[in-house]
C-alpha cells in the first residue's frame, strides 16, 4: 500500500451514531485519507454470535459489534485497519470492546485500536489514534526499518518539552532538549543545540522527521520529509534504543500531558492506547508533586526510591484530587519520601488499571518518556507488574530518535 492509498478502516462501534460522535469519526477519517466501512454480516448470526465469544451481551448493538469483528477476521470484510469504539459509561461495552480487540489481534495481522468515547469526543481528540492506525497500514515497510543511515535529524515537539537529535549511521551526534513555549521557537532552539553539539550545519542534514503535538507546524517550518504521529514514532524509537527490535515488546510512554501503552512486534505497533481518565497519570502530576515538596523534578525520583507508598493514601485518577491527597498527607505528618513514592505509584497504578488492560503486556517492558528518568516510576511499575522494567539510554528522546531513524528511509526512495 502506498502513502497515497485510501485506507479502509472497519468501524466496529456501539452508540457512536446516538452520541453525535459518528460525524467526528467521519471527519477525522477523511482528514487522514481513510474511509470508514461497515463489515457486512449475516443477520441471523446475531442470535448465536455471543456463543462464539463466550459473551451473551444484552445489547443488540454489542452483538452487532461481535459479528462485524468476526467478519473482519474471516476476510468477509476487506479492510486495512479496525477502529473499535463504544461509550465510556457502559461497562458491558468495555468488556466486549476489549475482547474484540484481542480477538482481531490474535487471529489477523490487521492493526486495531479500541477507544471509549464521550459525548464531547471531537475529531481533534481522535486524530492521533486514527493517524497511527492508517500509518501502520500504509508504512509497515518504513516501520520495519532497523537502522538509521545518512545524516538525519528528528524533532519531537511535545506538550511540555521539545527534543531534537542529529544522527549519522546509527550514532547520536547531538541532542537538544528545551521547554515547549512557542512551538517554532522551541523547536528551532532544540534543533540548533543538537546541530551545535553534533558539529554540523543545518544545510548538511539530508532528511528531517518531526513528531509530537506540534509536528505539523514544525514539519512545515523545516520542510521535513517525515511528519508522523507519536504512537508509531515513539514505539520505534523505544525498541531501537532498547535494542529490542525483534520479537514482541511492550512500550509505556509517560509524557507531560498523556501516556501511551503500545504492544509492539518486530518494531511495528499492533495494539495501542492513549491517555487515561485524567492527567493524574502524566508527568504533569509528578511535576506538581515535586513543586509541592519543594524539590526540582530531577530530585523527585531520588526521594521516591527511599519512601514507602503504602504509608500514603493517594487518589490515582484525578490530578486535582491527587494533589489534595498529597497536601492532606503532608498535613498529617507524612514524609516527603513517602509522598514522592506514593505519587509515582499513583501514576503507574492508573496506567495499569486504565490502559494496560487494553494491550497484551509482553516482555520486555520498555519504559520511556521524560517520566522514565524519575527513578521512582520504573521502581513502582516493576513492583506493580512484578516484572523487570527496562529504561533504555536517552529514554526521554525516543520521539526525536524515532523521527531521525524513520526519516532516513526517505534517503533511499
């Protein structure tokens, strides 16, 4: 499939047409040159479809979802990707949604993403997810790339920080890392720092890749060869830096405002999920915790590894209530070490409860993003999952590294 091909995405949904979300799905699909299709089914199968999945759903719409998923796996529907979605408030739908995601992933090589919507879900909210789904369908050959060649640069314009790298033949020559204030100015400063450290000029760069929230604006400014969403780019950068590009892996990326859990096989994302209920599962919560404890964010991890999270009760869903729990605990005499440990545990607990249920967790478990540098976070994650957590070198630079790596593929076209 070429980059210009229209990607056929099977919409396996329940309630999106009633909640006013369907027009948003149509809009975002159109923006990434995708077409939503509805797999045809045998209506008589709706009476027995629950037996195939071991789920006797009361809702006819949920039974329709199961029948459409089966049609995709059996090849009755010719599609390039699957988007499974249901209402956030429906517990029965959550069970069906997760089962269908696993079923399609297990029985086909079609990329699939599941999502729970609310009445306020917009095309902008869905953009990264749909873009990632179509990217996997279109660019598997590029995502399978294992080595960076030539002299390329990657810029990750994130919500809180902007990162840039300059690479040559699998080596990082220079890096830049600055706060994101004004998107173009921050990207330029990070890029210039990377160029200076690498000892090269901007005109020497053969290809540039951009990712992150500001990828489109930065990509246009620097005339980038690659402008790509962070799901595929970050997971590629993670397995590349961890030297785990072959076989299965799970990537957890805790960013400044959201987080991502991605199931990867041979460097290519399969199942993935973004964001949680609240920013309480993001680096922003840890930053606010550090400020309340009167320490720099770089010092929070050292405090956390000395503390015991069991001594502090902390809300693990909402950033506001989480900080309220933190303040109350300090007022009752909790130590900064215990509070720091509880904050780290709170973040990974939400990721576990809200996102790791949406992907198949397979070792190695690779933790990346700026929050991976806070020692208490990988410690808490390892304790919660009872497996070893791998934090690769330069784990906060995965977006920039992944962009530079994938951009080098354009030098061969």
